[in-house]
């Protein structure tokens, strides 16, 4: 891969089920206004949310037979962005609102802003999607903060004992060790010594306080995946795709993916409820963080545990500078902290 930018990557703009044949969705990615809909063949499309005629918002229009109608003067676009009808004219002008690259995969619709980006960049493959025995729950939430601070939060253990005290973890002084590896445009953190500090449902998730397998991963530029390997062969994975809307706004699509044996189906209501409670608390704390950053700036003081975030920052900074993050040299370090 040569020079890259954030526009080269794929970002979720909708769940597949949201984008029905008659729906029109307004989205914003990296400050670009998009209108998303399905063409007559059912394939999704994404155009700039601006009519070529008099700059009407196409997302205020309607879709009929796979064609998008502007609400201002009725100009009509097909899935390729071509103007195919103008009510006030016998023949439409030869104009096109160029579509953005779009992919539908794993129940998500992805858009990429760079129409000429390298083909080897693909959307993140959702863990265990469609595999028998696994349950997938999806949540959408809007954060008043940037992608960098959001992904830091999603793979940050120390905050869980305070922001989510009693629900997820509590401060017990338990010593945690971890190996951090940066390679191939990703950061992987493998934790050791975790046992019983799993919050309200520790009695269900790990009743015998056996060692818990726990790996946190970040994939450039905006995906985190947290995996817990529990007793009885149970696995719980939290995958978050943080979509950059603006400098202080991020839309996050979260997959709660788990396998709890005979309890998989029955646990869905509790998993969704607890997952949303935790996310609501993160929305609140990240919103307050951004208020402070606006007033006093974004310089941070670090602890050894924050080495994880510095590795993540180095990958995102590489993209911001037009460099290939997967070409950065491999780094590894050991850390230890208390929780």
C-alpha cells in the first residue's frame, strides 16, 4: 500500500435492515453529507446529499422503483447517480452525481469516500457473523467526541472500575499484566491474571473464578474488538465501529456477539440491556471529556497502562500523515497495573 488517507477506509452508514427499498437515509462521514438508498436491483447506493440543480437535500426526497427523487424540483437519479428524469423537461440533461464506492457485508452497508482507493483495503470482517451457535445484537449510539477518544475508551480497562462500577467491574486492587503488540496496522493487547472482577454477573460468567482469556484489539482506523474467553467454552466479543461524523461527533455501531451454550438465546435481553447501560455511561463521560478539551485542550498525562493508547495513536497519526500504518515497525512491550 502506498500513501493512504482516512478517506481510503470503509465506514458503516447503515445496518442492512435499515436500508429498505423505499427508505432514504441521510448520513455524514468525515464531514461529507451522504444520501443512501437502494436501486431498483436492491443494491445500495450512496451519493453526495446535494441535488445538482438547485442544491436541494436529496435525503429529503423519496425513492420510487429504485430511483431517487429530489424534493425541490423532482430531478431523478438512478443508483449510478445519473440524472434520468427532470419533470420540467422532455429529456434530462447529461449529468451525473458520482456515486461513492459501497459494499454490503455482514449485515452492514459500508461507504468509502475515496473513489480511487486501493482495492486491498476491505471492510472489517465481523467476528463469527452468521456462524451457528452465536448470537449477534447490534446497537447504534452517537458520542459527542472524536474517534480517537472513543476508541481509546472502548479498549481502556482502568476506567471500567469507576465509570461502570458495579455493572462491569469494581476497583479491587487486582494486579493485571498485559502484552501489547503493534503490527500490521493493528494493536493487540493480551491480558493475564483476570479472574473474578467481572461485575454484576460474575456469578454467571465465571462462577469458579477461573482465569479469563481477554484480548483487546484495535484495527486502523476505527475498529475495536474486545474478546473474553470465559469458563465452559463461552465467548463474548464486543466489536465497535466508530464512524467519524465531525471533529466532535462519532456514530458508533456496536456488535455484541456471544456464545453461551444453552443460555445463548435466553441471555439476549440481559446482554442488550447491560450493554446499552455501559454504553450510556461512556457516552456521558466522553461528552464531559470533550467539554474539558474544548476549554483546556487535549494534552494528556500518561500512566504505563496508557501505552496501549499511544500505540493506537501512532497508527492513526500515520494515516493522518499519509503513511501506510501497516508498514510501521513491529513493537511489543509488557505492562502491569491494578484494577
